[in-house]
C-alpha cells in the first residue's frame, strides 16, 4: 500500500474530526464576515435614514412656510378684488349721477325757447347769454 493509503486507514477518525473542525472554522469565518457586512449595511442605512428624516423635516417646514405665503397672497388678492369691486360700484354710481345731470341739462336745453321770429340772431344771443353754462359740457 501506499503511504497515503496507510495514513488514511490508520488515522481516518482523527482526520475526519480535523476535517469537521476545519469545515466548522471556515463556516464560522463566512458567518462572521456576513455578520460584519450586515452590521456595516445597518450602520449605513441608519445614517441614510437619519439624513432622510432631517431632509423630510426641512421639506415639511418649507411646505408650511410656502403655504403661509400662498395664504397671505390669497388674502391680498381677495382684498384687491374687493377694493376693485368697490371702486367699480363707486364709479358706476358717479357715472349714473353724471348721466342724470346731463340728461336734466339736455332736457332743460331742449325746452329752452328761442323766439322764432328773431331767427339766427336770436339763437346767437340766447347762446351768448348761456355761454358759461354751455361751456361746462
């Protein structure tokens, strides 16, 4: 027999135990490496989570600030719209008053009597007498 065959037949039990111990040590080394890598990933993900939480809080506060600014702009726009509506109503009332006054003056002029026998000279004298009034039109 060969030397290797002799060693195997005589020392198979201790060699088997040695192989089992070596396999267990290799398996343990793999597990320790995987555990350490997982711990590193957990630490990295924990840092990312903290950074994302901080970013989320910053975004939330910025959204709150922007919403307040939008609400303020809406209030200003509503106030401007109300002021424009009030100005429009006031202008409409002033226009109606001016129209009524003009209609009254036009009505008074249309009822004005000019002596028809005086002709153009009478109309000119009548207009000259009322020049100040007619100039306000």
